[in-house]
């Protein structure tokens, strides 16, 4: 199987990089193919322009290659830190530019003339690994953990990927190599 | 008063631009000063680097100027389309780079040694205007309207701006000049 791994963290050697490395090693060890995109390392351009926006818009080759990897993926793994309840801008740009109409979803005409999105991705499952410096209980009570809705409901469910698991690692800033982050959220596992 | 207006939409002439123009005209007409940043027009660089990340990190001059405008604002207005329940990447990058520790918030030592964020912004209120192609009822039931939590709870409440109003305009794609978008959400007004 092809497993697409998308990593969005600016510092080589980060805990996010370690997660992505562990994902790729596990995928390979199990006889599958890991396709890793370290967005910061490859200097991914996150800016969706007005020309590129329409389904028949002008899509540059690097984005077409990302779209092809997404379409060919049997599984998708996303790794990023929790910055303001959202992914870093570089990964938001990957969402804006790569999760395109005609690639990841299309609109069908509904009964009332409203467009109904239909998922097009063939991936069977998506995993999201996040890191956070906010304790899990505060993330829930103060912020409502928006990352779960963003990835599960707004993106993967819409694109037809209904098997979804998410794991938040934290608190990173106070963790040590001897005492890895353990206050995992469980919300993403339901 | 100084009213900071942040616009994140790639197409000049968009409905988002019209909203921002109306905001600036109204602010000026009422005797106040509008400071508009059209992020796409000014080619704002959305990528927060590892060097810039720490509170004492290397912050480039354009970002320092954005930070100064944010600190000097008596009111803040944000205008952007709803892309995947989030702002476009260019505006996410403004959040990542400009809403910095020491500028918009700081961490106090909590009783249990955990850092407690304390808001530093002097702005009295924040308004967020969004546009959407998703009907308001579907936004709530299918996606949970994550933009409200992102701006209200994750950002402005944390930074000390407790008066918050939000308005979603839609459905834009089926609207006409004669029939402006009217299916406004009310969630942001509560």
C-alpha cells in the first residue's frame, strides 16, 4: 500500500520529525511504501492564488505532483504541532492547494440546487498526529480542541475518508527524553 | 481610535475586499483611523521559521511593524473566506508570526508550574467577518463551525480581547448583486 505522510514543522530534529520518521519506518517495515513530504524542507509554497482557485484553474506542476500523491494514497498520515488550534500556515497551504475540487472532492447537484460535496479520495484511513504545549484538559475546556473537527469533519469526512484516528502528544515543552509526553488526549480515538 | 483591519483573500474585487472597504470607510467616517493590511496585496510571507519562534527570536522588520500595529490597535477587524473551517494560509501565517509571545500574550507561572497564558492586547473588541459557500445550517451540523472557536476562544480570548462579534456572509457562490447573501449565521453574535 501507498502511505502518504505529510509533515508540517519548521525545525529539523523536532518531535514532529521523530513522529514522521517512526511512521515511515513502521510503514516500510510492514512491507508498504511511505511517501514523505516534509513541507518545510521542500519549501512548499502555501499561497493559493485566484488563478489556481477554480477546478479548471492553472495548477503548477509541484501542486499536480502533490495531488497525484494524494489520489494514489491508500492511507494518509498528517503530523503537525497545534498552533492556535490549527496547523502551521505551510500545512494550511497544502490543504488549500492540494485538497482540490476534482482531486479530493466534487460537487453534485442537490435536490434544491445546492452543491453537495462528494468525496473522491480512495484512501481507506487517515491518521493525524499532533503535538501540543497545552494540557489536554485545558485544550478541551478552554479551546474545544478545534483540530479534531478540522481534520475529521471539515476535511477527511468531506473527502470520503471515514476511518479517522487522531493522537495529540503533550505537553512537549516540559517533556524530557526520559519522560516522554504522556498526557494524551483520547478525543481523537472515538 | 486605531482600528486594525486584516484582510486575507487573494482576488482583488472579491466580496471580502468589499467588506474590508466598507469597514475602513465606516471607521474613517466616524472619525477614527483605519489601518488596513491586505495581506495578499502586500505579499505577506506566512512562514514562521524555527529561528523566529522563541520570544527572543530573530523577528524581521516587516513582522515587527505588524506587531506594532497589533499592539497599538484599539479595535481589530479580521476579514477572510471560510476555507476548510479555517482562514487561508496567508492569514494563518499572520496569526503564527504576528500574534507573538511578548506582543499579544505572555506566560505566567501557574500554581502547578504550568504556564498560564495572560493576554497583552489593549484592543477593546474584535470583529471577524467571514464569507462562505456552505449554507449556515450545514456549517453547523456537518462541520461545527470551527472558525468561531478558533477566533473567539483560541486567539482573542487568550490575548485578552473579550468583546468579540462574528458574522458569516453566505452563500456567496449563488449570490447576485441584486440578491446579496442573506443566510447569516447568528452563532457569532452570542
